């Protein structure tokens, strides 16, 4: 049980990879009283249930499982003096950066923070979000919940499974269930393209002979106590299902993997300016939100496909929070970034012309060969872009030497001419 102090330099909400990396950043910046609060009983966030490998290639230079990645961060934290309050829920963050923390062991505590980092991660969309018609038997759950059952609690969710949605969690669970001898009928995806990383399509579906049905969705659910069958049907270009071509599949489990929603109830209560495209707060190049001294990083800001990028972003947020809390001034941004052709979202939302930044983008649709154009000042060839994979762009001060405006549009446009590929 951690007895909380009344005042900290930096308080971090969430102890996943985002929260832990932010803590390391804050400590590196000289903050000496740092607190991480997490509602779970141990640090690690979503990584604790991700026992597959594929984490850490960029950040640690080797391929780790989720729990291994988390324990690397925990080991780094052990080198420092830091308070950790697990099994503790942050109920509120006030505008003056007072946090209300509830825990079964210490009750309600009010903690004053010099700076706050929001790192609450994301939660999964459920069946309710897409209103699949039919009964409400047991056996229907999100892919992440099934992952927790299998990997952490030691239960199998069923014996014959259908997976709706080709996001990474669904793909990884298709393979995980196949490894446990569950009959996986297939992954059904509404869109004409898969929504997970290409490597997961190959390693989780192709390698296990699990079919992927694009432009197809679940249109019916049957079963009284337990799920007995689902109906699937192809959809047209307006995503309208063709019910005349629906077929039935006998199964006792339906896993839905239809996207993640940034966990932003605290941000909304705080009145932060939000980006409707990412579902997260608008942030500057220091990962500061629209409230002074409140920073954010990780899936709470925008959904990441790689944890390594979460760590990089959170280290920056933590460093800047540490600098804020210890009274150092932070540089101001002078350029707004605007989403142009085939760009769905951009983080951060503003940058400054005198420092180097990493900017993360998501595209609206797949493109084989394209140019990424940063206004008129810089362009780069891209080999392919897909909505499921984040594009990162290093913006260097020399790109902006002759730019005197206050807004730059980023476009991703088709590339006709032959030539080498950068990425
Ligand atoms: C199934 C799956 C497979 C993945 N596979 C890969 C992969 O192969 N490679 C890869 O690089 N990445 C992978 N990822 C992505 C990676 O795991 C995430 O990007 C990363 O974990 C996000 O980190 P985070 O700290 O932002 O959020 P999280 O890990 O979700 O942590 C957020 C933490 O905040 C806590 N919290 C939330 N609200 C509160 C509150 N009010 N009070 C207290 N605590 C709170 C939560 O309990 C949680 O512990 C995968 C993700 C999933 C779900």
C-alpha cells in the first residue's frame, strides 16, 4: 500500500507503457517527486495480456513479448525513487491540477500535481456500437476480453469461434485460439481492406490457414443461453449487407474486434480541447493539451499500432511535464499542421520551426506509391500507405528555414513517375 503524499511534481494517470515511459521522462527532466496511479493491481497496462512477441524492436532494439516490454520499463523505474499507487482509480483531475484518487486501501485522497500526464490508454468498441441484430446469448465478447481470459485467467472462451473485424487484436486472437485447438471459422471484415498490420495478417491468418473475408459482416446472432450460430453476408460499396446472400455459421463464440476508443472521460471532464478524428485531446509538440501543465501520451491521444511509438511519445510528454513542474519555460509552437489529401489525422497538432519533431499520421485509404508532401517545403516518397499503419515523419528545422506562414498542410498523393522508394 502506497501512502500518497499531498503534493507531487508530476502525477501520471495510467501505468501502461505510456504512463511508465512518461515517468521515466519526468525523472530524466529533474522532477523528483513523481507518482503513477493505475486502477489495475500491477503496472503494465494492456501489455500484460499480450503474451505474443512483436514489441520493442524500435525502442529496445529486440523483439519482446508484451510482459517483457513492461518489465523492462519497470526495471528502469526501479532505479529511481518513485511512488506507484496501483488498485487506485483517478476519479477527477481539476483545472488547478488537483487529482481525486480512490483506492480500497487508502480511500479517497486529494493530490496536488505540478504537472499531470494523462496516459489512460483506450478501450474496445463492443457489439453495442454496431448494433448487430439478434438475441443476447453468452459467448459474445470483445477480442481483448477473450485475450485476458486465455492469457491471464486461463479460461477458453469457447470451442468454435467467428471473429468480426480484422483489427490487430482480432487477428492475434484468431491465432491464439487456433493454437488452443479452437476451431476458428474465419475473420469477417466490413471494409474492403484489412484493418490490422500486414505482418499480423501474414503471421496470424495466412500461417494458420484462417480465412479473411473482406466486405462481409455479421448480420444476425442466434442462441438463447449460449451463442449457437451467426449469419454473415457480403456488403456493397455503401456497406449495406446483401441479406439474400447471407449464410449461417454454427459457433459458440463471437469475438468482436472493431476498434479502440481513447479513454477520455477525465479529459472531457477537464474541458480539454478534443480532436474528433483521433478521439483524443489536441496536443502541442510538447504533448501539452489545451490546459497548462496537463500533458497526454499514448493511446489516450491517438490509437497506436506499435508500443515503441507510445514510449517515444510518452518520454517526450514526461520530459516536458517534468520541465513544466520544475519551473522551466517550454518553447512555443508557431505552425499548425492541417490534414490535407488522404490524411485522416495528425499528431501533434502544432510544431515549432526551430526544433526537430516526429509527426504521426493516419491515412484515409490505401495507396500503392505516393508522395508525402509537407506544404511546399518538403516531400518524400512512400512505397505504400494503409489506414491500419501509422506513418511517421521527422520534421527537421532545415525543412522550415524558408517558411514564414503559420499553417502547413500535409498531403499524401499518388506518385506516377518511376523512382526509388524511401519507405
Ligand atoms: C491485443 C493487442 C495486441 C497488440 N500487439 C502489439 C504488438 O504486437 N506490438 C506492438 O508494438 N504493440 C501492440 N499493441 C499495442 C500496444 O500494446 C499499445 O499501443 C500500448 O499498450 C498502449 O499503451 P498505453 O500506455 O497508452 O495504454 P494501456 O496499455 O492501455 O495503459 C493504460 C493504463 O491506464 C489505466 N487507467 C485508465 N484510466 C485510469 C484511471 N481513471 N485511473 C487509473 N488508471 C487508469 C489502465 O488501467 C491501464 O493500465 C497491441 C495492443 C493490443 C490491445
